[in-house]
C-alpha cells in the first residue's frame, strides 16, 4: 500500500515537472491554456456551446475515427500548437524506407511543437514505424505493444501515454490494431497519412482513437525535408519514389505502400544539396523499386534509348514512357557534390538498362555496389512469384554488369520455401548463389501475407522445419563464398568512408568501402595526402587503408593516409594507366 502511494506521488511529481501548461482545444481555433497541471478527462474551456457539444452527448466515450486527409468535419476543431511541451519517442523497425519515414514524421511533428526524446519513460507519445513484410517482423511489434500496454497501465491517468502504430503494419491491419490490443494502441496511421499526425494525436488527447490509413496516388512528401533522428551520422537516406507496381505474388508492399509515384527531380536535388551543405558524405537513394524512378512532371535532358528494361526481363504493366528516368536522376545527383558517395536501394533487376550502368561507370562517386534481388534460382518458381525473368536472364544480367563494371560487388535477397518449392527447385537457388557470388545477402523463410496473389492462388505447403533448414543451407553457402570474396581484398589498398566508432569501443573505427564492405581500423592520427601534417581520424573522413585481414563479414585494415574521393580516384586511374589497364 505504501509502495502504491509512492508510485502515485512519483507520477504526479513527474507530470508537474513535464507540463508547465496544457494546451486545450477551442471551437474558435484560439489556443487556451490551463494553469493546472492535471486535466480531467473531457474537461474543456469554451466561449459557448457548439454543435460538437450537442453531438458529443450521444457518442461513446472512446471513438474510432477513420478520416481522409482532405476531409474537413465542420464540428471538429483545427489543431493549433497541440504539440507544445509534449515529448515523442520514435522506434523504427524494418527497412531503410522506414528510417526515412521516421525522419519525415519527426520533421512534421517538430514543426507542430513536439519535442523528441530518446527515452520511453519520458515520452508522452510513442510512435512505432512498422514493417509487415513477414510474420517475424509483425511479431516483434505485437511483443512491443504488450510491453507498452504495461507501461501505460503503470503510468495511469495522471501521466497518460499515447501509443501510435505507423507504416506498413498499420496499413495492413488497420482497426485490428486498436480492437485487438486492449487499449494499448491509440493511433494508427498508414505510410501516406503522416501529414495528418498532429490532428490525429490531438484526437487521442480528447479520449478518441484515431485511424487514417487511406493510400494516396500522389503523396511523396516532396517538400518536407526529413529531420535526421541521429544528427551525428555522416550518411543519409533520401526517398525518391514510393510504392510499387510490380505485383510479385508473394509481396505485400503494393497493398501497404500503394502504386508507384516519383518525387519531382528538383525536390530531390534540393534535398541532396541541403545534405551536402550540412556535411553529409554519403546519400542512399530509396524506393520500393528505386530504379523504376520516372518523374513525369519534368522534361528529360537525356536522349534515352527505346529499351527501358534489361534484356530478357518483362513486367506485368505496360511500358512507361517519357519523363526523367533513373539514369538521368543518378547522373544529376552525382554532380551535386563530387565528394559525396551515392548509393541506391532497393532496385529491381529488370530496371538495369545500359544507360544506368554507364552512369555508374562514369561517375566515381556512384558506388559500384549493386543490390540485385534474385529471390529464387529456379525458373518455374520465379514464374509463380511473377518476378518477370528466368534463371538464365538473371545470370546473363549479372555477368553483363560484371563485364561493364569490373570490381562490382553484389548483394541480394533470397526466399526459401515459396509455395510448392521442391528440393530440386531449391537446389537451383543454391547453384545460382554459387555462380553469382554475393558479398551480402538477406535470407528469409517464406511467410504468406494476406491480400497477396499467392494468398489467393497458392497453398503455403512447405513445412516450416524444411524452410528453416533451407535458410540454414543458404546461409552456409553465402558465408563460405563471402569469405572467399573478402579474402581477395587482403594486401590491397581501399578507400573507406569513416562512419564512427566500432562496436568494440573508441580505440577502433568503422568505415565502408565503395563496395559496401565494412572495414575496421585502429583509431590513430594520419598524414594528409601530399602533406607532412598529421590529423586525427573522424567520421566523414576518407581514409586510404591497406587490408591486412578478412572474414565473411568484415575486413581489417591498416590506415595509411587521409585523402579525398577525387584524389583517390585520380591516383587509382594513374596507377591503372601505368599498368596499361583500361578502365
């Protein structure tokens, strides 16, 4: 009993310290402040009764609202500065696109007066940016929701916590996240409704549940500059397009992210210029099918060929014509800052015409590391997946890229145990991995998703234990080949971009090569290129290193000197010329 009273007193004191004033809604859209620090439920200040007051008497205490971004309900107040003094904590799950979405969310909330916190215990609002690509990803969220429900109950009405689920899982499950979580979730917002978050959050403060999961045909958040959650990073993500039109039979993305739409090219260039001015040294262009980018609002400077797809590939949709395509965007992005590395993910193999390869070859700051998701190595399974290529066309493309981009490194995605996959078909995947050889790979057991074509047409008939065994075999083959590939870097010089301290502590630093391979070096001071002065190594520095050790995951190097991307490239080309090697 004494402990319970202490807890109540602690929460009361915490509330007093957190909220100097509480913002209340007003029907005339003027902000009212209450000097009291504790607001009783449904206690508002009004100049006089409005239509809402009469309607509210006949409504239940807790309501669930499903709204359109553009709908204006006459008896619902607009929100003004409702974020004042309220702290928000954001957790990100899943892909890099979700990281970028979290930065967009934070940019929107920051403009509305919210304050970011890195502690759940200090937060007034917890937002989870979620993934729905597999059961495993969603199970993590369900576990986290249970934990947050306990936190909400402990804090009680004196110090309420609001929990919001954002992103793909929100779009897939919608009201289920509110109805099946026993009060844990207050807000559900899909990937296209982040602009509506301030209003939705205000609704939760009025004792309502708020849901907006309407997908958009044109939302790209083009004019919103994402605010980086980790300001110490020297690398950044820039979303250039959203959604996907490929309709692979196993994939939920078209149903959670909607149709493909591309940001205007000028808005992308402006954001990258901004990041360059802020000192970022590497930008990754993002999209569900990033290399299908096509800005139809702009005129193309290029003279594109008629072949928009790689040879041997097809799509389920008609050929898209006109606009600024990915090759042109990549070229213009690389010209902004020659000292800024450019990467992109996640591409589809079909969208690698020679124009894209030529830009990668010609631009030293466009990294020669390509994600080439195969998913499977058997033609029959690829057809059932609706991937748009055969085993042979994939292998031909991989070799064609290697011929045009010597030294290119590959990463890929593979799924084990898709509907009806036999042992013989799975062995085709193993042989494809052994043929192409990847420096990095993302390996998954198939997880059936509702709404997908596979869910409607096929049976998830491969036993889970067989899926697990197949993933283990893929992992073993990948690690074996990656170790062989990385061993080839030993005794060579490589350029790395320093990202920060290694996990082992401040005595070691971590960086990445152009091929996106992690390199660990000792933290020391080094001479600057063509200078006798020594300088400490810090994040954002380009360092020439000699590789002295390797394994399947990382390289270890001896730092040699400070340099720049352009200077390193000049030395490399001179070295190749002296050896009569064409490049």
